């Protein structure tokens, strides 16, 4: 009885190992027909690399354009600030040259 149980277990293990081995071989087998898949994969990878390079180049160009535009806007704002300061200074200088006095109505010589 014990011998038949041991023999049954050994045969079962042998059968399981053979089934797993054959299924495992089929599950991980890759068939390559004359290297066409590899060349197609290489071509696809090259397209992806070229696309990524073009995208990064386009992004870099756009960022450079944005940076130069911001530099121009900053220069315009600085010029506008300087012009506003100059206008303000001119108005202060002009108001200092004009003498304005305020007197009561009874002190006026000529009445309307």
C-alpha cells in the first residue's frame, strides 16, 4: 500500500513536471522570421527617438521664443516706467514754476 502511494506520487510529480515544462516552453517561445520583427522593432524605436528629438527641439525653440518675447516685454515695461517717471518729474518741475496762491474773495481787486 505504501509503495503504491509513493509510486503514485512519483508518477504524478513526473507528469506535472512534464506538463509544466511543455506549457512553459510554448508560453515563452518567440518566433522570429528572418529578422523582420527585429528590423521592424528597430524602425519603430528609431521613429520614436526621432519624434522625441523633434518634440524636444520644437519645445526648446518655443521656450526660446517665449523667453525672447518676455525679454522684449520687460524692456518695454522698463522704458514705460522710465517715461512715466520723466513725465512725473516734468509735472513736478512745472508745478514748482507756477505760483498759485489762494486768497479769500474779499481780497480780490477785480470782481466778476
